[in-house]
C-alpha cells in the first residue's frame, strides 16, 4: 500500500493526483475535442471547419525577460498540437514596491515577442498584490488548426519512434546563468557564462521552426515540448497520455556541452531540468531519416532516442548495460538551488 503525503511541494503536481483533480472536476461538453488531461499540451474546441486550441501557463522560475518567456512557453504548447499561435492574453501580478518602469518593461517584452511571432497581444489583467515576492506572468495563448492537422497524444502508435530535436537543457542553463551568475563565474569564465545566458535567444526556447521543419518532410503523430521536469518527465507525460510504454536510450539524448558542465557544477541531472527549446516527436519509423536529415542540413541537432511499446512493458531507460525505470521529476532539478 502506497504512502500519500498531504503536503504539496514546489513544482508540478504528481501525475496521479493531477489526474484525480482533472478527471473529477473538469468537463468536456459536446464541442471539446481534447480536454484537461495529464500529458496533453492544450485544450481543443471544435469551431466548425477549424479547432480553437487554448493553453495557459505561468512563468515563476525567472524574472528577467519574463514577458519573453511567457509568450514562447505558451506558444510552444499550441505548436505541439499542430496549431498556429494567434492570440495572447496575460495576467501580470506585481509585488509590493514594484515600479511603473518594471510594469512597462514586462509589457514591452510581451509585445515584442508577440510581434516577432506574428501573435496578437490582445488583453489580460494587471495588479499589484501583497502575496508575492517577484513578478509572475500567467499567459494564455489561443491558436487555430484545421481538424486534419490536429496532433493528439492518443495518435501515438506502438512502434512509433521518439525523435528529439535540439540539445537539452537549453532553458535551465540560461536561467541558471542569469539567476546564479556570480556563483558560476567563480568556476567558469565570464565569456562562458554570457554564452549560457544567451541560450535564451540562440538557439532560443521557441520550437515552432523545428515543428514546421519536421512536418514539412515527414509524417508526425504527436509532439511535446519538455518544460518543467525536463525531457524525462516530458516522455512520461507523452506515454501516459498515449497509454503506452517507452524504451529510451540515454546515450542517444543530445546534451549540450555547456549543459553538462553547469549541471555537474550544481549536481543536477540534465534529464530533469527545464528544457524549453527542445522538441519531442512521436513518428513512424519511415519518418526518422528525413527529419534527422532535414535538421542536419540546418545544423540542428536531432536524434532517434527511443521507441513506444506496449504499456505493460513500462517506461525504461537504457543506461549502458543497465536497464532501469525512466526517472520522473515531479520537481524540476533546478528547484534544488533556488
């Protein structure tokens, strides 16, 4: 008999408890094609010829460039459903003693990011509140997709391969280099730390170009972006939503050199670190080569890291000669040092 703790800790809710909440208290109605579900990136509503795809996500780990993060993190989830991000609203919560300049900077960041991505920033809510210590942006992104272009995790088939585009963990390394700059500069050069900080913009945390590149050359059954809890947790989410098992070859996962060094310095597992900027794709075997070839032609790292199997086989990580359960990071690794 398992032990259930009543106290909740920083990070995502554990999947079983979240499933309980979603299955007990949310509903679908006649026009909801995909509702609240562990592992699915957004809700999908039938609008006739097209579907409306809706996502909401907060930014809580970082304050610098918080508006930029909010737009891209929410847009990524819309893209993973096969849709195009179109409209963005944001709730901006500011702590006491915030300034007008702080509020305007965040608005400007959101506006710039939306204009760059051809998204309309069309509303939201802003207030100063007693209950927080740093700014929080809760974004809501809406997008559109034709019904025949919609991607859902339930489309993942046994035998589908899992392709990972771009190194991990881009987002975590950038956040750590910005929030823990002085600590890192005691061990690494200023140039190294600046390079890590700039990963936010190059290669960046947006995955729309990778999704389009893959879908232009091959069939894709589903996509997912690894955010909080890293690529390992994202794979758990995909498998759960698809009702599948999975076998992952750890040696095939592309980890950036800077990521290895920073994670080793802070004693973090890169598989459990925030990894926005990377993209997981479930694809049939015939799609692997054209996707990897298309990425290679643009100097984008991509690898076939595993395969979906029957649910009964579980979630397996191959680590050299060892076979173990794929770790699940309910709490992101970088929480350890904040």
